[in-house]
C-alpha cells in the first residue's frame, strides 16, 4: 500500500508539472480568516492540523479538503412539549450559540456536527424540563439555560464543538392552566387587600381612641371640636347645618320626661 500511495503521489506531481501553469488553479487554495481547511490525501487525514487562514497547497487528483467555519453559529430549538416534575405540560423553545473549537474532530468524529448539535439540544431541553417544577421553569430560566449549556458542552466536546450560550426564549402554558393561575393571583391580591384594609381600620380605631382620651381630659375640647366641625361645614356653602348635641343633655330631658309620666300613673 505504501508503494501504491507513493506512485499515486508521484503521478500527481508529474501531472502538475506537465500541466503547469494551469495546474496552479487546482493546486493553490485560499480560505478566509474565519475558516480552516481539513485536507485528506488518498482518504487519510494529513498531518499538521487544519490549514489556514490564507493560501494552502493540494495535489491534484489525490488530495481533497473540507472547509470548516469557525464563527459562532446560532439556531432556534423548535418548541418542545414536555412534562414537568409536577406533571404539568409546558411548551418551551430556546436558542443555542455554538462554534467549532477543533476543526479536525468536527470533520472526522461526526457526520454532520450542525444537525447532531440541533438534535442533541432538543433532547437535552426535554430532559432538563422533566427534572424541574413549573415554578422553577417560569421563574428560574437562567438556571435551566446554564444546566442545558453545561450538558450540551460536555456531550459535544468530542465533536470539537463548543456551546457558548443557551437562552430560553418562551414558555407556553395551556389555556386552562393560565386561567387557573390568573384566578389564583387575583384571589391572592384580594386577600392581601382585605388584610391591608383591616390593618388600616385597626390603626384608625387606635388613633380615634387616643384622640378620645385626649378630649376627655379637657371638657372644653369637645366644644372646640364642635365649633371646628361647624366651620368646616359652613365653608362648603351648605344650606343645611347639623348641630350635634351632647348625649348627656338629651338623656337629661329623657329622664325628666319619664319621671313625670311615672308620677302621673301613680
């Protein structure tokens, strides 16, 4: 086999010499700054690693090469319907950012690194959702993204792929569950409003009690309060003014009337 390879290589060199300078168009290749070329000679990977950026040389007929893009690539993970840990069905979609770290492994170790990474991302997303509760899925998206990135990075490392970032785009819930959560949130808000109103009433009653204690210490204070109330009513230009009478004064006349009726009966 070594003799066959040597003869094929020698023939390729002779062909390039005979067809010179036309063979330069097939022998010299160029890759961009963000690309690398993986060269195979007679089906075997050439030593020296990936070529580029710039010009590299290949022998006609026996050398073949494959370009690999080193730029960061992003793709959308299709919406995945999964069952959470607390048996709630959710639909989640995400976006994954990755790049080629090792061009040789990306070409040799896996058939299609892009498609393989997409399929692995979909499977990983469903698996991670199955280990989380609904509350964690809704409120802790960053932790889910980090766990998904770590799992993908470990799985794609033999392929020469580096997963740089994973982001959860949207979480969709069934309509019935959305209505139930909205009703629960509304009931919770109403309960908090009632508690706040009750606390306000309690504080107001305490303030009124303290004010009554202060007024009780000075008999003239109640009269001043009456006059202040009349002043506030008259400032609004009302045609009817209600003048409050002390309860003690009214009770005196009531007792006097009841006493006279009792004497008549006797």
